[in-house]
């Protein structure tokens, strides 16, 4: 990371750069006997009372005393992507939202309030893409009231780490006492190589219909799936369900879901029975769904995986997926999660 001009470190950022992506170097301890430095890259979300706040692409906020700054500069809004389809964070967030549609949706300016009886945070949170059409505090008040009327906690889904992401909104929510909970990564890949994977897809059955057998393997189905769950899972522009049946019957060995939306194919709910893992079933499900999506004209793939699911991240990285950006669910202060 090069901060120098003519061999001299410079701080070339000011409070006027709030909202821009910056790279800084700063002292992490006492200058004597030997100074220790570290770097931070992210969006400058505030600079008040001699303290800077920088939100990294992961959503983590770093606070730095102005007096400890050694160097700093504005950098491009998003790093160049080496591979994978190009897209802004709002484009991907909108596509992903159409693939996981809520039972009830209502606009608040350019924001979308979503509710589905509590089935997943994604389908029960605000998608804040754009301007709510009013001051932020008033918008948040209306959000809290809207979810309270449905006996749901108020969540806002906020993206970080790519062009058009919402680090500034995340910082505003934090200052108002909202709590960041579950985080996930959206990863992208070219679709054709997934369809070309060397996988035995002969046992994979594809269907437009969401049946009870598929739901018996789905991890979010505890007991009888709710009507809201069925509605969300069945919704989307062009939905396909994949199933690998067990010869002896019972819950399937593996399942998956894919939603085709223009150039995008979104993969969700790829699950394998614990005793059948490491047998190539997830790969077979992904390959079969990718081939169907290619037949429908899609060329790019995406999926969403919670940050702490290391096994899934390793699997998908092996298929060519790379992280595009992250998103986080922020819960209103004083409300219990469900």
C-alpha cells in the first residue's frame, strides 16, 4: 500500500471526504521505543470530535484518533474485480430480493418494507435502496411502527463493501443504538463453468413445484412449514427446485433451489443430509440447476452465505465463486430478535 509522494507520508483526507472510500495508516500504540502501525481501508463514515470512523467491506467499524493518523488518501470507490460478473451492490440486492420475495411489501419512499410472518430476516426487513423520502429519524420511526403493527422486530438489511453500498446508513444506525446481527456474504461467479462441472447429475430431479419431500430436508422447516415459508420459497421470476431422493424413502439426501432472473441465477437452500456429505451431492445439485438456468438464458450466478459458514464458503470458492459484498441485519434498539 503506497502512501508516499516523493518518499514522504501524507494525510490527504479531511472531514469533507466522509462518504468516500479511503485508505489510512495509523499508530496503534506508543511511539516509543518503536512505533507500531496498521492500515485500514473502507468508507469514511464519520469524522467528529477528532475521531475517524471507517467501515470496512465486512461491515466492521474501525475508530481512529485523528492524532494517530500517519497517512491517508481517497481510493477508488470499489476495487477492480479480477473475475466474475460485474454488478453494483444495489443491482445484486434487488435481484436477490426478487428471488426471496416477502408475503407483504410496502414502499417507504425508495425503501421497501418487507414482512413474512417472521420467516427469515431477509423476508422481514427493510431493503433501503435509495431515499426514504423523509428525514432518517422519521423514516426509522415509521419502520419501527410498521413492524410493531405486525408483531415483528424492526430490521434493516444494509450492504457494505461494493459500489453503491450503504456504509453511511450503517453508521447512522449504530449511532442511534441499532444492533448489527446476522451478516452474510453475496458471492458471484460465471454460470457456464458451474454447468460444466464434472458432476453426476443423474440422481437430481428438477421441478417447478415445492413439495413436502423437499421441505422435509430444508433446515428452516421445523415441524409443519408455515404458509409464509411456502410463499417465499415458491416466489420469484423463474423458480426451480432440485431434489436427490433417498432410495429407502424419507427426507431427500440433498436439495437446492435456483431462481432465474434475466442474466442472473440465484442459488439458495442447497442442503445435504449430514450422513451423505462429501459424496458430491451439493456439486451435483448446483450443476443440474446451473444447466437449467443456462437453458433459460442466464449467464451469471450469485448466492448468499452467512459469514460464519466456513464449509459452505470453501465449497463455493472451489466452484469459482468470489465475494462481491456483504450485508448485515440491523435490529432496532430495545427490540428482541426472533
